[in-house]
């Protein structure tokens, strides 16, 4: 899970909460800067044999910066953030949630938008969220999928089918035709997530 | 008013406008932190994202997340911060609405001190007439 962004030394967490930016080394030797504060991030460590959800530390009720991870950086610079949250007020999965956020590109690029699902369903079905401009007929879709999923299929309302690559359990389809469904081959077979309209 | 509100801190329940208190309307005013409880639109079919309904709660700038979740209807719902108490206006912070399908949670994150405005939940579905009841969580 979330293997492709490593610490320089392989496993050193960065943290750096409150810093103006956090530099993360990437697998190809490059680096990226992640904007600050509550989305300041620990570097991902490579752990095998652990479920995707289990790799995300449990946060406090609300948000804990230590529970956030950069899962992927999209080609347009949007960062896909994985967060595990704990909120007993949410009557799903005992309040344990896995969330995916799309963090827009740019200086101070927060806030973020996304979606959450109960942790006990995440490892089977992943989590998908849509980002919509009001009055627009286009939308982006962002998601986290279980381990072992290399790509997802995004079927648009127009009938167009896009194969979207998964990186570090995350995928991001930039704004485009409204989505009809997202599907992938999950651990227990085909998973189809209807857009819900 | 429907159901109960939990963990409300300084929470005040009210109808959005006098005489507009309907069975499923809820208006919460927070002055500090968390507020959560069942919600439902004050009206149907107005100011639609894509033909749906919306709910509005005051959003305080100390909050970090706004969440909207359907618990009854498996349709898509969205969360967005709007400047106006009727859920209208351009999106605060330039952020797109976050929409989630099924029983999942649409959420937005604003690092404190974030912008103030109105947490607006939208039913982004042509299926809104089947009901739009869910749980709002502010932090």
C-alpha cells in the first residue's frame, strides 16, 4: 500500500507539522513539496502484508495530521491524500473512517475535498469521491482502492470508458464527462461503484 | 425536528425562517466546535446542484471538516462551504463540491483558522424525492 513515495532513508517519517512545506522524496529520486499544517505528512513507509486501511494510522476525532498520507500526485499536480479518521459520532464502522482527499495544486493549496467510508468496508470496496463545480456538467473523480488493484475503469455517462492507473492505491481522473460508475477487480471480485445519481 | 442531536456543545436548533419549521428541517448554530445530528433540507427542489435539495448549517472558522452523509438513501450527496445562509453563492475558498455516492460521506477539510460560511449539504441526485436524510458532522 502506498509504496511509491519513500523516505530518503527508506522509512524516516517527516511529520513537520506546522512547517511551511514538507519535502518528500519520491521513488524516482525527485522530490515534492506538500503544503503545510494539518495536511503536513509523514512519509510513507513500505510495508508489505498489511492492509491498506491498517497502514493509515488512526486519527483523533476530527483530524490528526499524523493520520494523513500523500498517496499519489496526479499529472496536473493535484495531490491525492489518504486520511484515517476516528469519530464515534458517525454511525458507520464504529466511527472509523478512511478518507480520500484531492488537494489542489498551488501555494497553500488547502482546503481539500473528498469522501470517506467506513474502515471495515474500505479494504473491500475502496472509497470514491467526486468533485463537482456547481452548474458544471463536468466532474473529477478521486479514490483509494484496496491493495493489488493496478487500475480502475471509469465509465462516463456518455458511454466513454477510461482506464485509469492506480498509484499507491490512489487514482485520480481529472475533470471530464460526468461519471456513471467506477469499477475494478477487487480482492473478492469485481467491484462496481455507481455514481449514485 | 427529527431525531436527536448529540455532541452539540453550543448548539441552537431553529427553523431557517419563521413558519418554515417543517418536520425534517434543522438549523444549527455553533459557536465553538463539534455539532452533529440528523439533517434534512428545509425545502425541496430549490437552488439545485443537479436538481436536488440542500441543507445549511453555520460553519465556524475553527472547524476543520464538514461532513454530510446519507444514512437512508443510496444516492449521491455533496458538501460545500457557501457564503450565504440559504446555501447560495459561489463556493468559499474556491473549492469544488465534494460528492460521495452510496452510504458514504462527502467531506471538506479546511485547516483552522479556515473561512467562515455555511456548510451546505446537497443532494446531487435526481432521486432526491425518495428522501434526503443524513448526518451532518462539524468539527
